[in-house]
């Protein structure tokens, strides 16, 4: 029996939950049909709205904390807040959506037995 990759490795590297080598995504957020290495079918793994919820919570926590600190320490004008935080929100949201989607797929693969 081969050793499965860790959930953290699958999520951060966005790899196949079975082998840890094949790409999980085909494009920005589309899950590939099959793993290119072990040929695991990945389309059946339903994620629902879970990744979006976790991404919103994580990004909100990070950006709110940073914006609060910057406001308290430096009191910049409001336009500077928009310039700082809007791009960060977009970048972190896209990254965390992929990470949490990969993590939930790996959890579903491990614990629900959908192969």
C-alpha cells in the first residue's frame, strides 16, 4: 500500500489527494477530470460553498487585522486604504479559494471513501 500525502501538502501544493503528484486544478478554479499520474477521477468530489466560506473568513480576518493595525498606527487617508487592501483582498481570495478547495477535496477523498 502506498502512503497517502498529507492533507496540508495536498492543500498547499494543490495536488491529487491520492498520489500527491498530479495537478488538481485545470485553470483557476476548475478541478481536472482525472489525475494525470494515478488517473483518479476528481470530478465527483463535490465541494459546494465550503471553500468560499473558509476563504471569506480567512481573508476577512487577515485584512481586517492588518487594516486596523495600519489605521491605528499610521492613520492614512481613506484612498490609501483602498489602494492597499482591495488588491490584497482579491489576491488572497483567489489563493485561499484554491487552497481550501484542495483541502476539502482531500478531506472528502480520505473520509468519505469516494474514489
